[in-house]
């Protein structure tokens, strides 16, 4: 896959403050061109043998494939959860101008 390819990273946060902090730090570090916050999510999952149900905020993080690993490490380091959801989805197609904008805004040397 080309280093200019785009991917989406998904993670969830427990509250608006942690979601905004993570979004701001990713964009400031140029590890993401954009982070969309989707509040109102309810997750049901098993944790330490118990069924849990929690309100969360889904983050959709737009980044370049070249910055994917660094962005994932940043999320893990700055996330309030012990084991955060971090999923990478490759983007196979999109509006060329938008894909170029993501690549430009995640370039290390810009």
C-alpha cells in the first residue's frame, strides 16, 4: 500500500473531555487531518468476566497510511482506557481532493 494511502482509525472515549483532548492532540501533532466525534454511542462488552454497558463517544480519525502506526501509538499512550479500541480501516477510494487534503495535513515535513 502506498504511503499516500488514507486510512480511518476508530476508537471510543468515555466522555467529551477525553474525546476532545485526544482529537486535539492528534490533529496538533499532524497524526490526523480530522477527527469526527460521534456522541451517543452505547457499548455493551465483556470486561474482566462481567458484562458492561457504557455510554461512549466514537472517534473517526482520518489519517494517512504513512502516519497510521504513529497515530495508533499516540492513541494508546494518551487514551484513558487500559485497552482502548484501536481499529484501522483502509480507504479504497474517495474524492481525490479530500484524500489529497488528508495526505497534505498529515505530512511530517509540511
